[in-house]
């Protein structure tokens, strides 16, 4: 757990020698707490203090990275239980599982489709993070073939799944030099699994039916020099998944309980009801999973999951915004309409996508509403007639158009009177409330 | 190694609210629903008992909603031409509660009259034994006119009337007070605005155990994270003892999700969005489960398949896990 400036100060020499470049040890301690300087700047700190400070700066949930040629999926390093307390940092990796009992050509077809999948959300291209290959055949050669098949069509990081170390060793051959996750170690195979993970420098999944059992196992595995661990505490239902995910997160953050200070892996398909898999995966995104392995890949399920992950992991202190300005859509001419909206990026993209999709040219005047949506900004007094008039002037709208007319979002129809006063000589029109209705409005009413 | 699970012991708790009244209680409902009463965060059975499960309401209209997604119009079919048959179908689909929104104009284009609104509400009350929330069309003057008539004609039924907003709540609260109903208080995704409206309503002498708080939410992809965090903060404030946040929360994932292009539209969208019907239900259910995790006590849905899936999730979340 991170120490406060005062706690760090107590570990410093307290001589105010100034050799670190700061006037007092307390000032230096404050900078250390804010992670703005390195402890090495102090020449006199004791070895004992160094050890304590190093321990305290270790994150309560270890960062585990799975790597392959050119790709990396990171999980862990989280510091809060609720996103509003700070933010969630490392989005859980979204994996898709195939079985080695399937025909290699069928595996290739499935993986290729999922590997190439990409969907654009508010200007960001979202994709799957990697793939899991599970041994159900019990045959090392078959497993290795399945891994090879996946590698032929995707370069993304892998999770190799078997409780048999010999099978995993076979599966590792086609991916030599990568850092996959081996899944996994349980009470009966942990020594061989830990040796294999140490030898190949991979991450290792740890499986136990109780938190106590899980903690015992991670401690034992650590003695073998394997530290990049991923926890599977069981919990395949909504209730048990939520409970275990919460308990592990709390133990890590509130108690700094190292034996469970690792990312958690979730298998929403294991509940056995494909219709509930997306909801179970959604719960795993909000409630603390670090890696999520799906058994069903379909764009209609993956798209909402990728969007949810993006939403939950957005920094609450920094609303995603676009730059205020006058945007040109479909090459507008001076006579084309001016539509007004706010600079909240979801709002901007909703409107811009609709207008773009309609093929109709328009000027989109994005007003600085401090990154809020139309209704929220209006309620907060950040999207009013004054601000809209200011944007009209600031971005020289009058010089670019021939018809002095602006269209307001329907939700702020109430602003039209005031805006007429702010912009004498302009025609103020009220458009639809929802972006989806903008094209129809443009065709029929403008 | 023995592990001590960190548990939270909260000084505060959420009030419980009962919607609907049976014949014995002065109404005509076959059953009532009670929500709220939580003494900890959602579904933390290992800390304390969770007294009431979240409730699933189904949204209906007093007339066929032609602007709804064709997927919804298809799945409900003919029943939506009449609020009474629609309410029955919603009950058969497994709803705990009906939420009916009155329209500005009727099918023929004439403004909805107070008599018309009362007739629709009475028809629904006769057709189903479930408790009922009745919302106006969303224009202050019309809402007040219609809801006062409805409240008076259904005295003692313990309906939920809405929506109370900071610019228009007095008339609705007054008639709910006089006629023994509840109110829904809606504010736009902000802890302090929610508190403020609850204070204004309780300042009118309205009992706190008859207020449902709608903190508003965005759909998945359209600001759900704001609603999600506002709800987590409201629930934490309630548990920490802030009396003006200790109300059950009602949210409308159905309305929000079906407003999005992802749910509403099937043609002219990116191929990467996948199958329309499946995507639309995923949009509604993923919005819903996320809000359940952040403290929703009542979720208002639109699609029967969403209802089935959310029911399964709630049953699972309310079962005390063996791991605890």
C-alpha cells in the first residue's frame, strides 16, 4: 500500500541536508509520495528504510503482462474498488477459447474471424486481445497442432490450458520466446507447472476452490521464482463470481494481502448458458476480472462488451472530449445547415456519424460544454445561449456560410429565445432530441 | 493459511418502499412489491442479509408506440395496441411491476385527456394484479393535469407517479400525498442534484418511504459510466448515513438502450455490429446488469428476452453463494 508523505518522512534521515535538491526532508518525502522523484536522490537513507519503501511501492495487485510477437495484454496494478475514487487502469484482456478436439482448419477459420475483428467506437478501433487454446483431447501432439493452427492465423497473446504439464510443454513449442499464460497450476500439479513456467518465463494461472487454498498455492509457487500469477478462485455464477472478485480485490487493496495480489481470470462460458455469457462477462468487466475468456465469439456480443470495457475504464476525472470548433461533414457549402452540439465525445460522434451516414453536407458547431452531453451540460449551465453565441463568433461561422441559421438540439429547445437575443439576425431552429433522428430532420425540415 | 475477509460495517441503510396495495390495504393489487432495505453494497451476502431482490418492471405505453424499434413491436405483437392486453402479456412474461407511460396524443392524434388517462390506468389495473407505476408524457403541464386525475381516481392503490423533476414536482407530490401514492424523483446523473430533489420533496411533508429515486443513466456506449458511478456514490453515501440518499433506486435500461442506434436500427450500420436482434438484447441486458451491480433496486426493461435473462441473473445474485 502506498505510504503517505508523512510516513515516508519518518523513514528518511530527517537532517535537512538539502543534497537531494529539496530544502527539507519533508519536502522530499512529499515529492516521493507523489512519485515525482526517486529515492536514490537521497545519499543517506538507510538500507532498512530502502527495503520498507520498496515494499510499500510494490503495487497491491501485481501487473501481469502476456506477450507475443508485437502484442501485449496487461492486467493488474489497480488501486481502487470504485472507479470514481480514481480510475481503473488496465482493461481486462478479452480472450476467445478454442478446443484442441476441433479440426485445425475449423480452429483457423474461427480464430481468423475473431483475430481480424475490429469495431470503431467514438473514433477508437477496438479488437479482441488474444486466444485461449484448451486441451480436451489429452494428446500433447494434438494440443501442439491446435496451438500451431492458432499461430498461423493470429499473432495475439495466448492462454494455454491443461492441467497436465507435459501437454502444456508440447503446446509451448510452437510459441517459443513468447509470454503466454499457462493455465494452470492446482494443488496436485503445482511443482511441475511452476518449473515449466520458470523455465519458459511465462505467466501461470493458479486454480483452487477456496481463497485459503489459492493463497497457499501462490506462496509455494513464488518460492520457485514464478511471480507473474493469475488467480482462478472458481466462481462461475453471477453470485459467486461477484463475491470472490470483490473479496480478492478488497484483500489486496485494504489489507495489502500479497498472496492474493494478482489479477483474476474469469470464464463466463463455464456457467453453461450461452445466452447468459455476455452478461457474466459484463459483470466480470465491472467487478474486477483481469482476464476474461469467452467460449462464444460473435460481433453482436463482443461489440457491446468492448464498449462496456471502454466505458468502465474511462478516467472519471477526464471526460472524453473533442476539440470545440466548426467541423465540416460531407464537404458542406456555404448554404448548408449549421448544427449545434457539445464537445462530449460520445455526443459528438453520435451526431457526426448520423450526419456522415446520411450523406447530407452540414457544418457541425461543437461548443465547449466542458466535455458534457447536451442535457447534462445544459443542467450544469455549461451549454447555454451565451456559450453557443460565443462559439458562433469564435469560430467565425458567419464568414463560412451564406444563410444565418443554426439548429439546436431538441433537448435545449428552451434556449431558442435567448439565443435569438444573443445572435440578432440569425434564424434559430430546433432539431430532434436524439442524434438518430437528425438525418430525417435534415431531409424534411431543412 | 487462514484469511480474514475484509467486511464493511455501514452505519446507514437504504429505506424500503412498498409499491401497490392489496384489497386489505385499500387497493386492488393481487400482490405488492417491496424494494430497498439494503444494509450493504449490492449482493454482498457475506456481510449481511440482502432483504429484497431487485425488481424487474416492464415498460408499456397507453397506445401503440410507433416510434419504438421494430424489434420491440414485433416481439410483443398485437398486444401493444391496448395497454390492458400489453400489461397482461408483460405479467405473463414474468414482470414484477408494470411501468406505463402516458402519451401526449392518442392514436387519432387528439391530446390525451385526463378521462382518457384514467381509463387507460383503470384498464391496466383490471387486467393485471401487478403494482403499477404511471408516468406522464414528460411535459410539465400535461403531466400534472393527467397525473392528478389518475391519482384521484386510484386513491389508495399505492401507484408510483412520475416523473418528479426539479422544475416540476409540487403538483405530483401533492396529489400523491393526498391519495396515498408513491413518486419517482428523477435527476440527471449527479449525487447532489438527486439529494436536492429528495430534500425538496420531503420538505413538502411527503414520507421518504414513498419516494423512488431515479438518478438517470446512460445506455451502454452513451454515458453509462456516469450513471454507474453516480449510483455507486449515491449508494455509498446512503450506507455512510446520508439520509437524503437512502432511497431505493429505479433506472431505465430499457428506455436508454432502445434509444441507441445499436438497438433501434438494423440497416445501414457497420458489419462489425453483428446480428441486430441479438445485439439489441445484449445492449439492453448489458446496460441492465451493469446498473444492478451499481445498486439498482428497480430496472425497467422493454424486451421479454431481456427480462428472462435479467431474471436469471438476479436469481443467481440473490442466492447466497457457497463460497461466502
